[in-house]
């Protein structure tokens, strides 16, 4: 075992500094590659967001144009629903009241006809 330990120590002394330096260089290279990928990803995301907002603006403009051509005004206030909370239905009439109203209407009609005939007679004579 003593021989194996001494061989291992000799091997470490001979190549350890070069191995550590090589690993550190590889680590730095990988970190820079990873950083570059992150920057590329962020720039692509920013470009896509800008393009998305531009396309949404165009779509909004086209929708507004189409709605105006069709006659839809998106800026108009939605019509309010009618409220019948204060509605009072007319009172129910009895058959006698309906008969009296019909009789009064008939008399008013006859009086109007008589007035008309009197006016015609006065203008003709």
C-alpha cells in the first residue's frame, strides 16, 4: 500500500496543476457559453414580445375598421335594459263601464257628424 500511495502522490504532483488549470478553463468556457445562451434567449423573448404587441395593435386596428364598416361602434355605451319597476297597469273596467264608454263615444261621434252637416249646410246656402 505504501507503494500505491507514493505512486498516487507522484502522479498528483506531476499532473495535478495542469489538470486543475484545464478544468478551470473548461468551467470558464462553459459558463461563458451558458451566459451567451441566456442573453440570446432574453433577446429572442424581447423581440417576440415586441412583435406580439405590434400584431395586437394591427389586429385591433383591423377590428375597429371592420366594426365601423359593419356599423358596430365599440365606443358606444351599451343600451340600458328597460325597467318596469314603476309600471302601473290601468285599472280593470267592469262590463258596465265599458258599455258606458262605448255609448259616450257613439254620442260624441253623432254630435260631430251633426256639426259637420250644419257647417256644410251653412257654407252651401
